[in-house]
C-alpha cells in the first residue's frame, strides 16, 4: 500500500491539471450509504421504482420515492465531509486541481471547501427541489418539513405541479452542460483520480476512460475492484479517507 501511495503522490506532484472523480464511496465514511456495496441503497430499495417515467406517471411511485427520500435526507443533512473530501479541497488550495467531477448529490465536496465552480455535479444535487411544471425552486429542507408534517407527495404551492429533488434519476436525461464540460475537461487533464465509484453507471463511467484515451494517467482508489481497474496506471483497494490522507501528508512533507 505505501508503495502505491508514493506512486500517487509522485503523479500528483508531477501534474498541473488533476481531476478528481468521485462516487458514493467517497461519502460512506461520512455516514451516507453507497448503492452497490452490501447493505447499499439498491439492496434496500428496488431501483426499478425510481425511474423518472414512473415518478412522473404515477402518484403511487411518487409516494414511494418521497418515503425513501425522507428516510435518506436525515443522514444526508447530518453528514459531515470526511478526510477524503478535505484532501480534495486541499488539492485545490495547492493549485493542483482542475475540477472535481462527482456523481454524488450530497454537496459534501462544497461543504469541505471545494469551490462550487470547480465541482461538476453529473447527477444533480439533493439540496434543492424544483417544480417540473413551473420550475419554482424550494430548499430540500423546506420540503422535508412538509414530509415530516405528513405530506405524502409534495406538490408545487404555486401551480400544483409535480415536485422533484434536483437529482438525476434513472431514465432522466443528464444535465447537458455538466456532462459536456466533464468530458471536455477529462480530455485536457494530465492526471485523473477516481475515488469511491464502482464505475458501472453510464455515461459517468466513461469519463475516466476519456481522460486515459486522451493521454492522462489514471488512478483508481476504491475499496473493491472496479469495472475499469485494468485501464488504470495505479489501483489501490482501500479506504478513501485513509488513502487520501496519506497522499496529502506525503505531498505536504516533501
Ligand atoms: N473507501 C473507498 N471505496 C469505498 C468506500 C470507502 N470508504 N465505501 C464504498 N466504497 C466503494 C465501494 O466498494 C463501491 O465499489 O465505492 C463504490 C461505490 O459504488 P456504487 O455504490 O456503485 O456508487 P457509485 O459508483 O457512485 O454509483 C454511481 O449509480 O445509482 C446510481 O446515481 C447513482 O450516482 C450513483 C451511480
């Protein structure tokens, strides 16, 4: 492990434009469950129930969605950024970071100090809710107070339209600007570091390969093997917080 951490440290030291790409695994040490580890979200809930088409076409699906959303909002709201998020914010302070591309919706990179304009949220954010008809925006906190008060399926109080968190559901189109920018930046970086993603969901999982094909070095830090380990220059199977803390410590002490 130490040898691999030294390799990653050297790669960062010799890079000017580092991209960090994160998935749910970077937030599990903050108390937010990931999706595909044992006990993850998709073992508790059936992803089929959370397709966008179902959500907009049936009141019953919306009720099920909001029940899950209400349950997961508490750990999300109380979560604190962990050592991995803080290490990424440190890389920005060192002038090494081109951007963070995240599949996460928990806003923890921003709360750890990463500049919002340097965080590309491919799957949207859970901190706000929009009306799908008139686009009126609400804070997720406000909608949580409605749910706690007993509202089963929140509706827009301006036009009666369907409310949905600003996250990207299966079957919903990806945010075009963010997706475009992620691929563009991946093609122009010199080091691409994946932290805490199984790399199975497209098109996000293709971004690391785009960087590799354009000539960047690829590092994968993940507890389990990922779908793209064979394409990486360095792979570490370990904890995001522990590995990134050691990498930052090495960078600062030499
Ligand atoms: N340190 C390192 N890796 C970790 C840690 C940790 N503390 N905790 C979990 N992991 C790893 C797991 O081994 C797993 O391979 O993080 C990975 C998380 O993978 P997923 O649960 O599939 O999450 P992610 O890759 O972000 O999923 C992508 O799928 O359901 C959709 O929209 C959702 O954004 C999500 C997308």
